[in-house]
């Protein structure tokens, strides 16, 4: 559920950026952090399922 929510949030952030709610450079930083979080969630999920 968390992974799906993070992808949904990513989509909303891209839309907000296109509507100029914040600068594109800010989006880049947020997406970099979001990608890192998504990778960690995926790794945690994989680890739990393989236990």
C-alpha cells in the first residue's frame, strides 16, 4: 500500500509542478528523495515476503 501511495504522490507532484505551484528544481529534489524512498519500501517488502 505504501509503495502505491508513493507513486500516486509522485504523479500529484508532477501535476503540481506543471501548474507552477513550485519550481522545477524543487521537483527534481523531491523526486530524487521519492525514488530513494520507493526503493527502500520495495526492498523492505521483498525482505519481509522472503522471510
